């Protein structure tokens, strides 16, 4: 090639030859680049699908296991159900089963579920389902879970194989009088996942050794060591036979396949969820775009060779201009993330291309941060944690120093102020405790940006002369959940503000499905830890409180008042007027106790007519005052019943944590001792625990 160059005699020929060689090398290089760009774009799309399916399936897996566990725990700790199990009261159990089934179908998407019981020494399972469904295979599939619960006396969460496919199951010990008498289990099928993932096909692979019956082996196709169960599973037999079932994701003939394994309680894989998504449109669009780029490069190559005498300037400028035009496609789709104005003002094509590349790098970083944010809030335990993370996002990442976060109260359906920063009173103060529909953003279901609207359009905002305001309504399943109002100085560049708002909205949209899931789990959890008659917390809540909160109280030296309250002569009410009147008395007194303490305190139904009150951050000298307030309020209470107005009193034993003891349960015992003293010395009184009461008990025991 060098010899050829020196053989050319004319300068024009040398220039022509140089340009030809230059563009020939550029042509070959560009073809390699476009091929690599295609692979990068495809890998990015598949990475997004990978992340999306993994995030969804891991969350779905946790949701199913937690839900089955919550249901099993709630049933196993219900005293009335325990009594019914021991008495074989099938009528009562079926009634409870029907109520639970209706509750689940009303509040969740879980339709395919079963409840089963096992009493030690009794075979087969004691089941609320029709007898013809209690088959040997049905009993056998729970055998390992049941035996493991009996052996270790603890709950199990796991996945199992049923005749309908795969299911999440939880088994919880059934304890009566501190003895393990059996267990309660709940299983929830995975079939509903097909209705949730609407843009792909879902099938289940079950290992052959875990298939419960020969009938299933004969009914469904088999590939390798797996049985294929799913909608139109025969259609995917060839596909599954030709892919690597050990890979998490792969492409086969324009199909994206994602495989998610499921494990039993002892860590053995029992099956897999396989999602098959047709990506032929994606591949077509990629190939079409790359073909256009390659065709453009080919045309530019020949065009540059033919007009080489025009000069290097036009040869360089033209392809760069075409590349910029191709980036316009990306700009249109992701305009809310990109700086769409800066490169339009630049005349130099090289600089313009640099700006575009910088914008794309910013885009990729934003998408990566958005993905990290989504994963972070998925791992948050409570809705409060998620809301605090959004609050931190608004302040730290997007640097809004003035904002208000309103939430809709579930009971009143009115706005309440959750967060406020930058001013003492919200700019739209009239919205608090008012109907949300009065807000223009809520009424129109759109984001309101003041500098894009007709001047002073919103009548509630008061400071148009100094500030811009942006109101973002958040909806869950079509219902208003919250409203975020951002306030910015009028000196701020609105283009920069637009970019911040667009990116923030993307974060909020990513958070909404997770918020909705956590709200559902909170409702299910609240039903599990609340007493259905009085609305007070129950013993399940008490044990959770002790496990989670007592270490925090100790760490930060936060005191806790403990009141044990017993309704005086309550048995006479039931014996004289019946349990219906007794229930009215219980609910009325429980409501009075709740109104007598603060929202930070906890009222727990401790026994039949006993209530345990935990007074948060209560100093020792205030303990008796609160107890006396409760006692007097109950004493003044007129309990309206069908038989007339009743009057009741309560006796209260008081102890203080950690003043009386650093052991919480010992403090509860001390409150019980004080209550015993109050009952035996005339009732309708408050007794504060002291060490002298222990001496009196020891003396009484010695006399006996």
C-alpha cells in the first residue's frame, strides 16, 4: 500500500488515494462499531428485563411466603380455633375458613389457597376441604414440613409441589397449654402470576422427583429432569429442549427466557418459574436501526470517495451530522432525562456530538440510580421507611429546600400533612383537613407546574410573586394516596427545574407499586395483630413489640409505663345478661381506655377482661396519674346496652420499666401483683407496685 502511494505521481491522486484509504478503514471500523453498538443496546435491554423480572419475582416470592406465614400464624394463635380443633368442631372451623377466604379474596389477588391441620397422633390431616380432596398425595406433599415443625417446634416457610403446580406454604406450630399438639398450614398457589405478567408467557418446571402422582407425569410434557406445567406448555416443549436450563436468562429464536428457581425448606430446588417473552419486535427495531446506520455509512463512504476533491471538511462533517440525526431518535424517547436544547445552539458538529454523548452518559447514570433506588425501597421493612426515603430523595438528591407532603387519611378521606420543610405553615394551608378534590392537581389528575399554567390559576397558592410551585398527585389503583408540593425560587432556571421534576417523577412512579404492596401487607398484618372485638392490639402484637421495640427502648433509655387493667366483676355481666351484653361492655371500656391515653401509647387485650397498656416515654411520677385518669373515666362511663345503662369500674396494677426491673416480662408480672392487691383490697382502685408487695406475697405463701 505504501509503494502504491509513492508510485502515484500527482498530488491530486495522492490526496484522492489517502482519502480513499482513510474512508476504507473508517468503513470497516464503523461496521465493527455498529455491530458492537447493537450488542450493547441488546444487552442493556436484556439487563433491564433481567432486573425487572428478578425484582418482581423475588418480591412476589417474599409476598407469598410472608402472606402464607401470616395466615398460618394468625390461625394457630387463635384461642377459639384451638378449642374448636380439640373438640373437632368442624362447623365452627368451616365458618372461620369461609370468613378468611372472603377476606383474602376481597383484599388480595391470592385465589388459589388451602388451609390444613395436623394433630399429633391423629391421621389423616384434619382438613376443612371436602373429603374427596384429602388424598394420599395431598397429605404426602406436606409430610416433610409437618415433621420438621414437630421436631423443632418452630414455623416453616417453604415452596411445595401440588397437583396444580407450585405453591408457597407455611406451617406454624399449634400450641395448647404450652404443649405442641399439632400444626396449622397455609398454601398459596403461584398460578396468579400469569395474570400479573401480561406481556409474556409463564410456565412452571417441576423436578420429576417432586411430582406427587403418576397421573401428573402422564398429563404434562417432560423435558430433561423437569415436568412442564403451564398454559399451552406443549407449545414450548421444543424451546425448553433446546436451551440451557441452568442459565438464568438467554435468547432462543427471538424469545427471551428468564428462569427463576424455587427451593424447599431444606434448600433443595423443587422447581422453576420460566418467563418467555417475545422480543422479535425489539430485535427487528435494533436490526433495522443498525441497517440504516450501516447503509448510511456505505453511502457516505462512496460519496466521500467521489467528492474527495471538495475537501476533508465536508467529508468529516457529513457523517457526524448523520450520526447526530440518529441520536435524535434516542433524544425523543428520553427527552425528559436529556439536555435537549444545549446541542441545538452549537454550530460545531464535534462539540455537538460531545454534548450528546455526555447527555447519554447522564441518562445511563440516572437509570442506574433509579434501579438502585427501586431495589432499596423494596428492601425497606415498612411504608414509613419508604416515605422517609422519598423525603430524603427530595431533599438530598433533588435539593428542594421547600416542600410539603400531604397524605390522604384512610378514615376521614381528607388531607393530612406528613412532611413539611422550608416554612412554618404550608403555602396551601387550607388543604389540610379538607377534601382533596379542592386541589387543582387532584381534580385534573395531572402534575401542575405554575410557570407553565395560566398566571395565578391555583387559588390556594399565595406567593406567585416569589415562588414557582409544582404539585404532583400520587395515585394507587386509581385512588389518591398523596400529594407532593415542591416550591422553588423564581430565580431558578426553569429548564434545570424541568429536568429535576421529570427525573423525580420517574422515581415516584417506580416507588408507587412498592408502596401499594407495602400498604397491602400492612393491612394484612394489622388484621393479624388486632383483636376483632375491641379493636385493641392482641398478644401477637405484644410479642412483636417486645422482640423489636424493647431493645430500642433500652438503647435510647426510653422509659415505659405498664398498666394491667381488669374489669371488676365482669363475670357477673356475662352470667346475668349474657355474652352479647358482655361484648358491649368490653368494647365500651376498651374505647374509653384508648381515649384516655395518647396516640403513642399501646392498648392490648391481654386476656378475657384484662387489658395491658404500654405508656411510651412515661416517667415514673406520671404513671399513677395516667392510671387514675383511666380509672375515673371508666367509673364515669355510661354503657348503653339493649337492657339499659350499665356502670362498671376497673382495678389497675401499675409498674414501670426499667425502674422496677430491666426485664420487661418481670415488670408485667409486677403489674399483675399490684393488680392482685387492688382486687383484694376493695377494687376500683390503682395500686403502684413496690417491693413491699413481694414481701406480702411471700408471707401469704408461708402462712399457707
